C-alpha cells in the first residue's frame, strides 16, 4: 500500500500549530487524571518524579515524534514506512493506532461526564449540597445505565463532526481560541481554592515531598501520566506534525507544548488539593476526585455571590469539555488519518468507522462502572483496564521504540535536517539531545517499566 502526499491539509499559522498540539496534550489528563494520580501516589514526591519523566523522557519523545511526522508527511504508520521502507518499523505506527482506539473509547466516557456537569452547573444543581451529597450524586450518575451513555454519544459525535471538517478549519480554529480562555479561568480558580479555610494542608501535600512511600508502582504511574498527558508514545504528535510546514522550529514548539501542558497540570493540582483538604475529601478518592471536589469550590468560594458561582462553574466545565474535545479530536485523527491513507478510503468513511467502533468501546467502558461492574478484565473494570494497558504498557513500549528509531536507526543527517529546518541549532544542544534520546530515554523507560512490573 503506497501512501500519497498530495492534497493533505496543513496547519497554517505557527501559533495555531502550538495551540493544536497543546490542545491535544492539554485535556482530561491534566485536569482530571493528574490530580487523582497525584492523590493516589502520595503528592509532592510523585509530582517531582513526574516532572523528571516529562523533562528527560517526555520532551525528547515529543521532538522525535515531530521529526518522524514531518519527515514522513503521512499518518503515523505510513511515516515509519516512508522513513524505513521494507522494514517492520511501520508496526510501531500500528501499535499507536491501536492505543489511540482504546484511549478514545474510555476517554470519551469521562469527557461525557463533563457535559453532565455543565448541565448541572447551568441549572443550579450544585446549590445547597454538602460534600457528601456531591460524592453520592457522582456515584449515582456515573453508574447509571443510560445517562452517561447519552453524553458519551453526544461527545463522540461532536468529535466526529470536527474531524470530518478537516484539519485547518476544524482543529486549528477551535484550539486557538479556547486554550487561552481555559488558562485564565484556571488562574482565577487557583486564587479561589487557596483562599478557602484549611487550604494550606493541601498546599503542603503538593509541595512537601515524602519519598518514603515511593515504590516501583509510583514510578510507573508517574511515567504513565507523563506519556498520557503529553499524548506521546502512540504517534499522535507524529500525525499532527505531518501537517506542520518546514519553517516550524520543532524543538521550540516541543518546549512550548511541554511547558503549557505542565503548567495546566500544576494549576489543576493547585485548584484541587487545597479545596479537597479544605472540605475533608481524601486525596486518594480516585477518578471521581475533580467531580466531587470542584463543586465545593464553586459553592464555598462564591457562596455569598451565587451569580459568580454560576458563571464560574458553567465556564469551568465548559472549558474542561473543550479541552477534552481538542484531545479527543487528536486521538480520532490518528486513527482516521491511518485508515484514510492506508486503505485509500474517504476521510468521511474513515471517520465513521472510528466513531462507531470507539463508541462501542466507550459504552462497554461506561457500563463497566455500573451495570456490568461484576465483569472484570485481569481483575479490573474494563474502564480501568483500558487506562492501565494504554498508559502503563502500550505508550511506554511505543516510547522506547520511537526513541530507538530516531536515536539509533534514523540517518543522523535527516534528523539534523529536520531539526534545523528553521535555522541553525546550537551544536551542544543537538549533542545533548542525541545522547538523551539514544541512552537516557530507552533505558529510563525500561528501568521504570521493569521496576513497576515488579520484575526487579
Ligand atoms: N494528552 C491528553 C490529555 O492529557 O488529556 C490525552 C491524550 C490525547 C492522550 C491524545 C493521547 C493522545 F494521543
């Protein structure tokens, strides 16, 4: 199957490129998953390990994926085929496509929850409730057999619509407006949260590391979170960079995306933990953490001004769902671009296949939290299993293969050419980058992985 480069879309402006890539990276991973993983893994020590993973493993992989995608100019699997013809490397791309399919299924379930919360916020459903009420409403809602499915379907079709409208019109335009709005509203919420009574304990939890509880599983969780949050190890950024122009500076773009992503995660932590400690919600509550904690913030921080509480809660969930949308779009795009280009079908048809298949997976994931609770996969609900296998196994394996491909297999001249396409890069930077990519990334992932699996 030969792929063609003709008539592909392109992102048009540099800021649009950064926003679209950051739009993929910033999402539920930062605002929903990062806080509860931090809470379950002990707080500040986890965050420091996470930051090290982002810097030494995440950043080099982001650059590598950009290089592969822009050089190949096709979907992720096709890009490996273009760069390494006649070898099995294209299978790394296929692994990424499979990872994308699984993530899109369960991710859209949570994205659907955000729609329910927009509605609840809008109709004043938080008013007069206690922290315990928020907890029970969440459990009742997420295990309900119909409502979450309805929101899931709505979210999946919104994603579908934008992916079908194409790269320039759909993805870039939406990301450019919404990302900055999200940042502003998060800053305001940080202010609200840290001024709640008893918030300082939450800050301590975030800032005072206790390494005594760090074990292999904490290390693996931190690495998994870095992969998930940065959208790496599965060809998502390869797919996006295949739409980048030559004059985009890949290292600088990577730095902007990684910094923004990290900033949003830290802000989310600064919103959630002071508030959680203030109303006595346990930090290790798990996936319900933000859905139970945040309504309290809106209630208490603006208690005397219900209108402000209304505005902020509606805006927050709205922007959270938009952040989730720019991520589901990127997940969908990985699979759609693959089907379209590898099987020579129309964009529309490819998108329909992805939408319907992932909707099916999403339904199973959603029901596995309620009606089908008894059915376990390796002792986990299908929802938890989808999260576990992708973030802790498939993405890290993808990450090792990508770093080995760019660090060891790819021609140095090609790598330099891509990295210097928009001007000279400092020689010393390139040397350090090549070293980290060749040794630190694959060995680091392997060690954390083996440790986390308890094999060492
Ligand atoms: N990075 C996204 C988030 O943090 O919400 C999730 C994600 C998007 C993972 C796209 C993987 C991906 F390809």
